[in-house]
């Protein structure tokens, strides 16, 4: 039951995040949201440098790898917490 509640809260937070513009969020917050979302939906990051390497992708991959020790549930909770803090302002 708790897992289902977490999944519902996470889905709602993702919906809220999709209504936000990139211009309204500082880049560090965007990176944290990206990392928590990827960890929550895909699990641990696997580094794979492609031929189309660019700096933006490097920052995103680095942010994800920094939290790769987290469980999927922890990542969901952190994502929800950031979204809630942004919407309560």
C-alpha cells in the first residue's frame, strides 16, 4: 500500500513539474530534478560516453551518477520534496 501511495505522489509531482518552465527553475534545481527522476524511473546510472558527447549531457549524467547510491523510493521521495518546496513558495 505504501509503495502505491508513493507512486501516486510521484506521478502527481511529475505532472506538476511538467507545467514548470526551464526558465523558472535554477539550473542546479533542474539537474537535481533530472537526477532524481532518472534514478526513480531507471535506477542506477550507467556511464556511456557516446560520439555525440556534449557538456550538457555530461552535467546531467554526473548529477545522476552522484545519487546512484539511492534507492528508487528515496529518489522518488526527494523528487516529490523538491517539487513540493517549489510549489509552496
